[in-house]
C-alpha cells in the first residue's frame, strides 16, 4: 500500500514539475511584445525621424544633411546602435523615445536598405 502511495506521489510531483517547466519555458521563450521585425514600421520610423537629414536614399544630401555634414550610410563603418540610442554631435538620441527594440529594427532597416 505504502509503495503505491509513493509511486502516485512521485508521479504527481513529476507531472507538476513538467507542467511548471512547460509554462515557465513558454513564458521565457515567447517573443517580446513588439520585438518582431517589421520593415513597414521601420520604414515609417526612418521616414519620420531620419529622412529629413539622411535623405530617402541614405546619402545625406538633403539641405539639413549637407549643413550637418551627414555621412552616406553606404560609407559608414561601425556600429550604428550606440549612435541611434545616445545620439552623436547634432544627431539627437532616440533610445528613450523609441526604445531598444524599435532602435534595433531601425538599424536593421538602414543596414538592409542602404547597402
């Protein structure tokens, strides 16, 4: 009798542990809200935040871009993420306004669009 109770208890513990592990893994491994890459959203963000200086073609040949000596995206070597997050020179920081996920989407968009 005691052996049967022990087995049932062990099975109950195993099932409970497995259920907890499944729920926990589902929570941890789920995609973060807004973390999926959306080229349309990134393009819209680029148009509203970047295009006035960097231009539709990423060359920086707009009036504001020339005045600020904006570099052509195709010639830029280095990590864009810190610049986008914290700003540089006359370029404003967008980290707080956009958040890390949107900034990452924007960097991906720029790297894939202006090759």
